C-alpha cells in the first residue's frame, strides 16, 4: 500500500510540474524574446501571417519559439522607454486609473461588508442580494446605462468615467463579507461593552482579522483593472488618455520586438505584486472558499 501511495504521489507531483511548466512558459518566452535583437526576432517570427503566393489560401506562417537568444540585447527596452514615449504615458495612465480604483473599492467594500455582516438593520439581506445581482451582470449588459449616466454627469472622456464605477463595484463587498461572517459577533459585543464604537471596532478589530482577504482582494482587483480594455475603449475617446492594455493591443506586426519588451514590462507589476503578497493571497482564497 505504501508503494502505491508513493507512486500516486509521484505521478501527481510530476503532473503538477508539467502543468506548472506549461503555464509559466509564456512568461519565460516573452522575457527571453524581449532580449533578442530585431534581426533575430524577424527571423523567428517574420513569416507569421504571410500566405503562400504560389498556392493561394495556403498559410505558410510559422513561429520559431526560442528560450535562449543568440545575442542578448536591450535595444527593445530602449525603444520602449526612449524611442516610444507613448508607452510610458499609457503606463502612467494605467497607474493613475488602477491605484485609485483599488484604494477606493477596498475602503468602500470593507465598510459595506462590515455593515452587511455585522450591523442589524431592516432589509439588510434583501438589499445585499440586490447588490450582489449587479455583480452577476456582464459588462455588456450595463454598458448603455453606464454610458448614459457618465455622459449626463459630464465625465465622458475623463478618467473619472473609469475610476468611479470601479470604486463602487460589488465584487469586493461580496468577498470581504464572506470573511466577516465568520468573525464571532461576541467579539463586537465585548468591544461595545468596553465603550468602543463601530469605527473603532472596524479599525482595531475587524481590519486586522481580514488582512488575508484584503490582500487577496487587492491582487484580484489589480489583475482585473490592469487588464481592462472594454471600459477605456467605450468611455475614453482620446487615445492619449487610454491605459497600457489598449496600447498593447494596437502594436503592429512590424513592432514585434517592442511588443515583447512592452508585454514583459506590462506583466512585471502583476508578477511582483503576487510574489510580494503570495502567502496572504493563498490564505485569503482558501478562507474565502470555506466561509459562507
């Protein structure tokens, strides 16, 4: 039995290793290809999208995926930072959109989750149900009402059209409420007997207990809004106000080297944030799965 157990565990470990290699390979390929020279990139990817002239309709395109460049070059990064300042402009556009959304939604979600989980008032549960229903609606369903509202408020073609709807999204409230439901109400009653108000209870008792949930929420929000494309395309007409995610989708075939360098720099903040808060994120996701 022990031999069978060891074989099953080894097979599972091998399978998970293979899956991990497959999942991480795009990131590795993007980084190593960003260090190639323009000539090497053209040799490896120059035929992508080209058709066979002798045989119409036949696609002879191919890509030669390489992990190690023949010659390490940082010229692509130089083009991104120096020759193409539009990249940096849109990078900071993304930062100035995503950071306020994360800060605002985390604060609003934590306060609203505390109210929905620990405060007792009439119509609390039906109100929360209606609130969560907005989270289930896809962006396309609410596109026209949001566009009309943003237009009436005079925020069309401004970053506020992206930031304010993101701050008041329902996902953070739903997630943090799951954490707070598992906190015994006796703690709050004991704090009230000591003379603490709701604000003090929230800041000194609730927030420290839901740190894993807050960390997980911050990472999920960052990934979601850092990669947003639909909202900027709909609400922002000025291309110089759009985020980096829109810029990457507009890179031409003739700029493949820039695409690799810009894509890796685009992914770097998400990777660093995850590595920095990995333990909190894993703990937060696990706890959110067992609480109800």
